[in-house]
């Protein structure tokens, strides 16, 4: 059930209307049933995985809290280990088993050995990486005594399965979202305006920018040998626009939908293509994942507290695992590894120095670096990446008209992002009067209707 579909629109209207005539406890029941229905629309079989994660982490959280009440650190650690084994085991089986089996077979083949066995063809449950990381953060935070374990299974189940952010985030922390499940909620006029605005902006990002960029870029990526350098450069920029518009659009719609239900989800994007360096980029891109990796992986590894060399190793290890989180492919490992190298290099260069680049030049250089590093994300193999880059840098004549749609989509993106960035306020485009709001909302609706195709295009991050 895609956010950019009439099916979801009908579903959401029914949920909102029913939700606002109920008190809190029945509201939570309604939302939980709606969340399971939402997920089952993709494949009801995989509800069992959500239920397993929910029960395991609820029970483990209760036992960890009880162990700390008895000052029994050993027991608390064992229950945390139970949670980690189950959650990482689910990820390992459904997301990485085939990848590691194929990699082992390829490695053995390189040494002249043949590993035979059954071929693993396991369907990847949508959103498994997102809700698994979310539930893991709960038991870790209870173990770290940053929050109390909940004794209400209904509230915890809703925290795990809350449909606006279930399949592609933001990856919420229990300390932020769970208390909202447990208290009475109200929706004020400002919440409605901001929620509708976020949904409208999200649909423009997805339908107008991302889907349009993707249709054009797909032509270049499908047969790069038939295009010149100009078209292939346009393809790189278009994919950068596509993945940003697609994922930021999803996050906008998720947050807007939650706001209309009285919930406040964390912001997941803060205009990352205005970043002046790679460190700044990761403070703005997929913020719920980058902060998760920071708090639950980078800092436990030692962060920047064990000397420069260890810091660079920790950055590289964190980003390698962050790349693998995105998908069971060496392409994602390479993508994450490159970003780890960039972060380590920037930290090394930034020690005691100021950038010699002007802000606009620094932003442009960062965008180009990030855009080209998206190639392993988009292409199926590193061989395809090499072929694409070889053709791109052959400097063959190309069709400069390929830059026209790039310029148009960049302009649309700037019309949304630039006022927000300059004002440091994501609601800068909301308007201060009802007529202003109506005009801007109407413009968004017209754009979405004009650019929408006959079928809804899935979001890229559903595959992760």
C-alpha cells in the first residue's frame, strides 16, 4: 500500500476519521490493527516476523528492567544478548543468508574449490531493516538505563508497527515515540496545517521530482554505451535527485501522516545537498540512521576517544556496516566504505584547518562527490559502475538538451528547499495566512496530478 496511491489515501482517511472519535486506549487498538493491515497488504505472511520481534523485545525489555531492579548485571546482559541474537538472526536469515552463501561460493571458486548446496531464494520482507533497528534500540536503551521498560504490550506493539514509519522510517527511538503512545494526544489547527503541508511537499518530492528523474535516468543507466558524456553526467545528477526526492518524500509523508494523528516523528532529512562537506552531509541525510549508527555502533567502538587512528578505523567500520545495512550486495559495502574513507579524510584534513573553498564551491564539490558515489547504489555490479564511468569520462560528444530536464527538476527542488534552508525552518513555505496556504497547497496538488502516472511507483528504500 504505497503512500502515493489512491488506495493509501482511502485507507488513511478512514483511519483518521475513526481515530478522532475514539479515546486514547481504543485509538491505540485502532492504530495497531490499521498498522498490521497496512503491512499485510504487501504480504500477510511476514506479520509473523513483526510479532516475533515485538514479543521477544517486550519480554527481554521487561527482564532487563527487572534484572537492573535486582542489580543483576549478568542477567541484564544475558537478556540483551537474547534480543540481539533474535533480531540479528532474523536479519541474517532473511536479508544476508543468500549473500554470504554466494560470496563464500565465489571465494571458494577463486581457489579452485567448488561449494555445492541448495540455492537460497528468500523473499526480503519489506521494511525489515527499519523495524529491526527500531526494536533493538529499545532493549539497548533499557539495558543502558536510559529509559524504563514498558509493561504495556499494546503500546509497545504499536511502537514497533506504527504504519506511517513502519517500512522506511524514520527509525524512531523508544524514548521519543513510546511515551507518545502512552499519553493522551490532541491535534490542533497548526498540527493539521503542518501535517498537510508535509504530505503535500512529500508527494511533490516523490511524484514530481523523484519519479520524473527516475524515468529519464533509467534510459541512461540501461545502455550507457549508446550515450555521450553529457547524457551520462545528466544520469548521475538525475539519480541523485531521484533518491533524495524519493526517500525525503517518503519521510515527509510519514511525518505528515503521523502529525494528523497527534504524533511527532523525528526529522529525517535537512537539505543534505546544501552540505559543505561530507561530515555535514551525514548530519543531514537519513538522520535517524546516521544517529543510530553513531549511538549504537560508532561510540561503543570508541568513537573519537581513542586517538586519531582508532577514530578513522571506527568511522570506516561504521560506514561499512551502514552500507551493508542498505542491502546484501558488495556494491553497498563499497558505497559505505567510500563514505567511511571520505569521513576519515575530512576529519584528517579538518584537524586544525579551515576549508579553503568558498561556501558555494564547497557545496558544489560535496554534491558532486556524493552524486558519483550513488553509482554503486544504482547499478547492479562494480563492473557496471566501471563501464558507466569509462564511458562518461571518454568525453564523447553528447546531447546538451539532456541538461534541460536536470535544470527544471533542480529548480523545482530549489523552490522547496532553498527557502527552508535560508530560514532554517522546514515550514517556511507554509505561509502565514489561509489564502497563502491554499495557493501553495493547490499548486502542489496540480503538480502531483500533472506528473502522476497511471500506476504508483514504489519507493526506493522499500528494498532495504
